[in-house]
DNA sequence: CCATAATCGAGACGGTACGTCACGTCTTGAG
DNA sequence: CTCAAGACGTGACGTACCGTCTCGATTATGG
C-alpha cells in the first residue's frame, strides 16, 4: 500500500530510448575531443552523460561500437561547398569547410583518433571512410568543373592538391596549434594555386 | 630436449650502467613507434629490453622521464640539408630529410605522440621543441639564400611554405598511409613552387 | 499449416489470481529444495514458474515474503501420528512422519535454511515456529499417554528424547547423506528407548 | 601542497609471506562463522584481514581454494579424548570435545557449510572428510575398548550411536539454539547408554 | 685477493579502473 | 486492473595492469 502522502521526491524521469542514446553519444563526442580515442573510457562517458555505465555497455558492448555509433549520427552535418564558378572561391570555400570540421570537436576527435591509432585496423576503417567522404567527394567535383572551364590543366594531380591543402590545415591546427583563420586559408589557397616561386601569377 | 653438453646455462652477464641504459632507451623508441605514447608502458618497455621493470622505475620514475630521455639521446642524428645553389634542389633535399624522419621509428613515434595527445601539455612541450628544431632551423636558412639569389620574392611567407610541405608529408604518411617516395616529394615541391593553376611555370 | 479459422495462436491464457499464486509458490518450494534459501532468487523463481518477475515482485516484495507465503500454504499437510497404545509403535510412527518431512522438498528446504542461515534472524523466526509445530506439539501428547500407561518414568526429559531423535534423523540425512529407511528408524527408536549399554532390555 | 611536517606517516610495514597468510586465513574462519559459506566473499575477507583483495585472489583464486586452505591449517587443533577405562566417562569426554568443536567458529562454519551446501560436491568432499576425522576416528577406538571390557555388546551399532550423539548436539546447537552445557551432555550420554524406557538400568 | 658498496633481478603486495553479472525498479503496452 | 516485456539503475565481483616495497643475487671497486 502506498503512503497517502507519497509525494516521492519529484525525481526527474529516467532517460529512455532516444533521449538516452542522444545523451550518451553527445558525451562520446565531447570525450573524444577532450581526451582522444585511447583515453576514452565507457565508464567516464556514462558518467559524463549522467547515465549508468551498465546501460551503455548493454547497447554498445565495446568502445569501437560506441564511437562508431557516435560518429555515424554526427555525420549528417556534412555538407560540401557549392561551386561558385571560380576555382579560387571554390577552393577557399572547401578549405573553410574542412577547417571548420578540423576545429570541431567531432573533427578533432576523429582526426586525433586516426593519427594516434593508425596502426589499429578498426580505427583506420572507421575514420578513413569518414574522412574520405569529408575530404574528397565534394571537392573532386569542383576540380572537374575547373578543368572544364580551363582554369586547371587536365593532368592536374587532384589528390596531391587536396592532400596538400588538408595537410597544411592539419599541420597548422595540430602541430603549430594555431587557429585556422580565413586569412590563413586564403594565403594557403593562393600558394597552392600560384606557387611560391618568383614567376608565379598572383591572384 | 636438453643440450647434450652440460653447459650450465651460459647466462649472459647482467646489463649494467651504460649498456643497460642503451638497451632500455632503444626499447622505448621501438615501443613508441609501435604503439604510441599512450599505450607505452614501463613494464612492457622493460620486458622488451630484457630488463627488470624495477630497475627502469629506479632510473626513470615516470613515463615522461623515460621518453624524454629516449628522445634526447636519439636526436643527435638530426642533420640538415646543405644548400646546392638551387631552390628546388634544396627544397627537395630538405623534404627528403623530413620524410625520412617522418618514416623513421623515432619520427613516427614523436609525431603520433604530438598529433594524438596534443591536449596533454607534457606531450606538447616535449615534442614541440623537438619538431621545431627539426623542421625550421635548417630550412629557414635555405630560403634566405634563395631570396638572396632572387628565386623567391622577399615577402614570401616562409612559415606557410614550410607548414604546407610538412603538412603534406604528414597527411600522406598518416592519413593516406602511403609511402613518401622521391616522386611524391618532387611533385609536392613542384606544386608548392609553381602552383596548380593554368598559368604556372613548369620546372 | 495455419489453422484455417483465425485461432489467434493458441497461446495459453495468462495465469492470474489463484493460479498465478499457486504456480509461483510451487516454484518457490522446488527452488528452496534445490538450492536453499541463500541462492533462491526471485527472478529464477519467476522463470521456473513461467511468470514475469515483475509480477512476483509486486505481490511479494522481498525474498522473505515470498518464502514465508510458500511455507505457509505448504504446511496444511502436517498431520501427526495417532496413538497405538504402545510407546515404541508411537515413536516409530512419529519418527517416520518426521523422516518423511525431512526428506520432502519442503522439509529439506526449510531445514537447510534453518541450519545454514541460523545467524539470520528472519530465517530463524520463519523456520523455528514451523519446526516447533512439526516436532513437538503432536509427539508431546504421545509421551504423556505413555507416562500414564507407566511405560515411561514421569521424570523423563521429553525434550531431550525428541531432540535426540530429530537430531539423529537430521544427521543421517544431511551429514551422512544416507536415506531414512524404516530399519534405521526402528534401530534408532530402540536405541533411545533401551540404551546402548550391556544391561539393557531388548525389544 | 604537501604538509609542511613531512612526517611520513609511520605506516606499518607490509604484511608478507607467512604473516600475510595467517591474517587472511584467520579472517576466513571468522567470516565463515559469521555469515556462512555462501555469503563469504573474498573482497570482504580481504577487508577484514586488512589486506588488498587482489593479493588474496593471487594466492587463492577461488573461494573454495581459500576456505580449503583455512580449514586445513585450522585442523591441527583436533585432539581426541583419551580413554579413562569407563565407557560413560569416555563418551562424555568425546561428546564434550565434539561440542566444543561445534561451538567453535571453525566448527560452526564448517557445519553450516556442509548443511547448507550439501548438494555441492566440492563442499561435501571438503567438509565431510574433516568431520569424519573429527567424529569417528578417535571415538571408534573407545568403543572397541568398551566392548573388550564387556561394557557394550559386541554387535553394537557404533555408527548409529555416534550419529545419534552428534545429531543431538547439532540439533541443540543449531535448531534449538541452546548452549551445549556439561549437564546437557551428561544427560544425553545417559539417555544413549541407558535408554528412556522404564526398565532401564540407571547409571 | 678479498671485502664492501652499488646496482640489478625477482617476487609479493597495494591500488585503480575496467567489464560483467545478477538483482530490483521503473515505464510502457497488451489482455 | 493485472500481467508481460523491456529498459535502466545499482552494487558487487573478478581481472588486468601499474607502481611500490623488500629481499636476495650479482657485479664492480677499494684496501
């Protein structure tokens, strides 16, 4: 029989289903950005999410499962730059998007993960596919358009150009630990397009 | 099966002093390249070195101490490219050295460490100084010479150029997981010097 | 083949009310005999009864409640030996009943419980009352009749005799793990009545 | 900030080897008597012994190993009654020893264990051998002597007599929860030797 | 050549965090 | 209204490492 005054405590209702999942995966992304793949532990994620660790283990038995899930649902926000009819603008736009990604918790986490655990095949598969989508699919189309417009030689090594841009962004962000400002991005694009040597064409 | 000769066991004598240190620090570098900073553990280093873990703890109480020591003695092999009187050759030489470093166990370990654990201040201090020496000191001089020769505008953003080259190498090595071939390096240098766009000057 | 008539699935209807209770409490007795008080768990009882654990918790919130209920309804089958006009026969009859109880699932469970968890006050209260009823109420009357008939000295320590018989049965059943045969019971009664020493009177 | 008074703490030295074992196994016996076999947990034993749980697991991986070890070293204090040339005295002495054992922590623990987990073969083997030694080996000899002296018929069922005595003691201790006084023991022995019925021979 | 100190090996122990398990509570939906 | 089904919280357990401590063995060094 219940106490007549049984106003129990007004405890907020348990998180269940979607809300529960949402809260946990958000915590994963935060934790990933904060401490990286290696140091991310399920108990800590659970605590950060205000949830019991057992419940997390039930849904995602391993760290890999958990992170995979977190990255999956966080990748809807991809988006790629649309062509402006000008290669430089397109490249700047693309690089800006990539830079935003690199500086986002999600991007930082994913990249750190890939860099640190490149040896681990699981990690590689996980992050590589994600990065490929982010880095190449959209941009590649822009290059094709630029070649069609005659702004770029047909034999351009697109992969090299993209790698170089991406590498420069990452070097700036992770090694020099500097911000990815618009000015930096424009200078970078100019360098890539025009070259450093004397007989180059300026914008 | 026992050896027919009753040779007692021929146990080699204990490592002491310098030999001991040498063996341990080598193992540290190997371990660093194999599993990275985070997963490197003193007991495992000791076992790989064929040494007792207590002895390692005596000399280097923390993981930081141990790795610092290992990197310190492994950095004598730096060396920088000497000028050839031609910017492109100099850049290729410099990039080749950097690439060798990136692909060496020491470089892989140090870079993975810095990239993955950039959040950790200890790691950052440790590796940043090391990289700065490796990446900039030598190269910078080559650029000054090139400017003096008129191969390069005086307002060239040297830091940007270096960052871009280094970033491209790292992207290739760690993200794309491809080898740093001479061809790749030459293409990279050409891209940086001449630019990607149509009106560029080829080598 | 499906039934042509929309017979929903022939799933047996849910157990409710009395049938539900019956099924659960039976399972409790079985479980009690099988694994004892300590290892008996409500979820397992529920599963054995083919019932949902939540429903069991609703009716009997604690293990004590559940077992108490199970023992209560299982104690109607008590019955005590009726007098035959002869002490030995009466004692054999009484011991036989006690032995049957000891060897029954209910008795095994209850006794194991009392013996093993005598430290637990709940257990003690629960089982002690039950055993007292079983062991003493009926038998005591038989002894009074025997004294009236002059078969027994008036100063006989009835409690001691009963304890000894009961103790011997339990020792045989639980320690020696042997069966409580009629022969054993008769030998036991003879020993108690006539004594072991030389100058005893045989039956 | 460290305390300015660096008085380290005067921590007592670690328990090692024999002292360590001693402390743990003592705690096992206590725990066994306090809560029985089922509820005994290695972590709690470790805490009671003031020792780390991991260290206990290292030496005795399972609860069975631990309890076996504890019982083994606690059985040196067995001792059996020596013959006095009189059957009654011998029996009283033997029963007194048995009673002391039953009331000791060790005996309580072992018996509870056997009673509660009689189904478990491990437990049965463990405790049965121990009890057999305690209950029968010594006593049996006394009966042989009594038969030789003519105090007892040669066809006496020694096992039955011993079981009955032991059973009565256990019933008294565990079911009635009463103390095993000298008076009780003497009354019990008299009952067993002389019988309860009228035509018995008193001591 | 021997004695003594410094160094290293070996193992036991304390300590922390992790992943698992079983239990009991809560919410929701079906009969 | 009762029961089923499942999700979730909660506590304890056993395990895996790591780092510390103690003791014994070996090697280098000074008289």
